[in-house]
C-alpha cells in the first residue's frame, strides 16, 4: 500500500514508521511545518526536522517538509484567539487535526496516496461496511478526543498503527531499535505551539486588561487578574491567591470579572448538565429514529482517561443536552463534549459546549 506518513519528530510517529515499514508498505514521509515567518509557533521545528531526516535516512525513505504556515494561522490560531477573546475556551488541537493534518495536507499531498498514517493513539474500526473511530488500547494515551471533529471522508483515508499498542510498548520498541528519538520526551503544549508559553502568546495578541477576582460565595474582591482571556473554567493554578485552593467557576466577559470558589468539594465547581451545539457525527447519527428523544452514551469534556456515563438528549435541530450520571468538574463553554458509545469503544462525534458566559 502507498502510504503518506506524517512524522512529528517524536517517538510515536517514529515507531509507527517502523511498524509500517516492517509490513512492507510503500512509505513517503512528511513533516508539516507550522509557524509564521518570524518564527512564532515554530521554535522546535528545526530539531523535529532533524529527527525526521535521521529516520528517513535510516529507512532509506523519501522525506518532505510541507509548509502550512498561512493555513494554520488563518484557521487554527485565529480561531483560538477569537474564541479566547469571546471568553470561551478553545480546542486548537481538535481544529488542527481536522483542518491542517487531515484537511489542507490531504488537499496538498495526502490525496495522492492510498492512506495517510499518523502516530495518534486511536483506531479505525470497520463494521457494518463502514469506518468508525475506535478508542485506543491504552486509555491514558487515547487521543480520540482530539480527533472527534474529523469527517467520515477523512477517517476513511487514515491509518493509526499505534492504536492497539500501550505507550510503554511503543517506548520499548523505540529503545530496542535504538531509534534516534527513543529517549525524547512527549511533546506538551498546544498543537504546534511547541515550547512557546501559552500566556505569552495570548498576551502578545490580546494584550492585558486588569480586572477583579471575586469570591462567588461572598462577593469579596480577592485580587486582580490581567485579563479574563488568561483564565478558563476549572483553573486552579496561576491565580495568585493565598489561602487556597481557589477554582475559576465563572467569567463575566462584559465586566472583565473572574469569579472563583474555595475548596476542592464546593458544588459550584460541578454540574451534571452540559448543553451542546453544532453537533458533528463522524460516521452516522446515532439517533436512528426521528422520534428518538435520547440515547445512552459515555462522554468526555476534557482530555483525560476518564469516561462519564450519561444520557444524550436531542433538543431539535442540531442542539443536544448531555445529562451525566455523576458530577462533572470544569464545564467550559467553547470546549467540546466528546460522545462515545456506551461501551466506550467508538467515538461517535462531538459538539461545542454552550451555556452562556464562561
């Protein structure tokens, strides 16, 4: 099979390369370079490309660097800045996968190959003559919540060689093969921002706008913040308040106020109802009958291994409500509610969390 493999410079995509090479596929390696011409968002690219070049030489495979600077800025980063400025919490990784890796790259080069492969921890399941986005064997590394906005057409063209492997085994394979990046740490941060500090990035583009931090229970002003866009619902660190823990529970965008609550167990941090808009189903709408009002699901509202059980209610048009069986912490408008099958095996899709001001 003729496969375009997206390398990141990290150990996961390197092991995906080895596995596909062992299977005898015809591989062409690519690195997507992101960042403006001034270097913003691109600080680790040279090191990444060096790693990718070493891998290409080792396996004697063609390697290309594909520049998607403008596409990334105009779509992913502008979306992130607009969302933050509106007082909401963006999900740039979700948009990056949908628009850049499996969008513009496919239009540019990926369509020339039978499949496009990545080092994501996810699976493509064939069932009932259709493709479904399956969760990875390793629940801690599962990345389906970053992929829940891709289209069925995109899913049909993707391979995830690591979906059935635990992370520990992937790292072990890299070490046994003495791959050049076997000891490289997993990347942190937002999509292609690399080592750039998130707050510094936001400050450069949105500036600062000082406002009050208020205890939502008492109305007492506890301190000052530098702009509501630096904070998100559920945030504990970085508030600069003594006598904690303090958690962000609400943002008043109009008056530039951050509301916080005290303690780990205050009910103000939790909710059992999540409203979703702009619902996107990857393979098919699970509401099989027009009259069907609700279905049992599992779901996530943030990137972690924990699934929650609940009921998804269809409110008409493309609006839904998630009713959770347990308390959910940090429900942040602008983020996504990721919908899974009751057995957690398949990611069905996702919707944008709404609920007024964050």
